């Protein structure tokens, strides 16, 4: 059996013979960097070129500043590594605290369930449930405050090496 195929639509006639006589406009190439790191590298290169073109009197000062910055940032990854290790310690403390909160919550729920099973009256069961809810709420508020303190301390400790390094660089540049 053959399948019936629909007819193709006729092509619209074109006015030209298919040969282009004028050049098509060329899209400009975007040479702008796509990332912040590339932007910083481009600006650093531009600043270095500007410093290289400075007059001879300013070149001595620029060389002193460059030497100072190079001395402070001799190992640029050192501050980053210190920051990352402080952040890892903070996450470890957060995980430890969250684990402790979970364990104490499970223990409290198990104790409340045992007490509910031992309850003899509805009033006693309601009192047990209310006490459990109160303890759980207090534990949640206390745990949230503790987690918040750990998070703030971790953020402070993680940012300190970078901020100190930037402060040293800024002070040395201001001195020159």
C-alpha cells in the first residue's frame, strides 16, 4: 500500500538570481570578558600598561608600589586557603550542632511517646503533649540562636584573612 503524501507548497518566486551583489554587514565581535576574573585581569593588564607609560619620575614610585603589593601578595592563595579552612571549620561546627539538635529532638520525641503510652487519662495525655511541645519549641529557639552564632562566627573567621590582606595592601599603598 502506498501512503498518500501531501503536495508541497509551491515556492514563492524570488526577484534575484541568488547572487548577492552587496556585502552583508558583519556583526561586531564582543571582546568584553565574560567573567569577573577576566574583567579583573583585563583591568590589571590595563593598569600595568598605564604604569609602564608613566613618566620617569612617577615610574620609581610605581615600582615601589608594585614591589610592595607583590611582597604582600607573594602567595595570593595563602589568604584564600586560610579563609577556606576557617569556613570548613565553621561548617563542621554547624553540622555537629545540627546533629546534636536532631539527636536531642529524637530523644525528646521518644520520651514523650513513652509517656503518652503510659498516660491513663485524656487530661494527662494533653499535659504530656503540651510539655513536649513547649520543650520542643524552646529547643528549636535555642538551637536556632546557637546555629546563628556559629554561622556569624564562621563568616567572620572566613573573611578575616582576606580583609586583613586587603587592609595591609591598602595601608602600604596609602603610605606610598
